């Protein structure tokens, strides 16, 4: 009976480790594709800072057990990026999937000119 519990706990911890690594990898990839000036404009440190923090988080999540303190700190850093920094940088850089600026009146086929 206890071996089943140990296997279940080990499986849960493995899934949690994969989840934390995925969270860090998503944040790292997202930060890598954002513009540097958007980080400064949003007042959220800079791009290199977040790339280093999220990169370290990914490595620590891979190397250490989930019960250690470093992966927990890394999870907090990833969550802060995804919940706070990412939306601010996204808003400054023009929202959705746009890489270049853009106006709020831009439609799917270009700017709306008011019927002119």
C-alpha cells in the first residue's frame, strides 16, 4: 500500500516539475521575442534581466527537486513575469500578435481611415 502512495507522489512531483519547466520555458520564449524598448517603456526592468532570470529558472527547475527552495523561487519569478511583466510589455508594444506599433484604429487589413 505504501509503495503505491510513494509512486503516486513521485508521479505528482514529476508532473509538477514538468509544469514548472514549461512555465519557465514559456516565459523565456515570450521574453526573447519581445522588443527591448517595450520593457523599458513598461518600467519592468529590461529584456536581458528577464532572459537571465527565466533562463536560470528553467535550468534550476530541471536540475533540482521540486521540494527544494530554488525551484519554488523560480516558479515565483516565472509567475511574476507571466502575470505582471508580460501584459505590461504586451500593452506597450501594441497588444496581440503585432510586432510593430500600430494604431488602435487598425483593422485586420490596415488602418481605418473613416471612409475617406
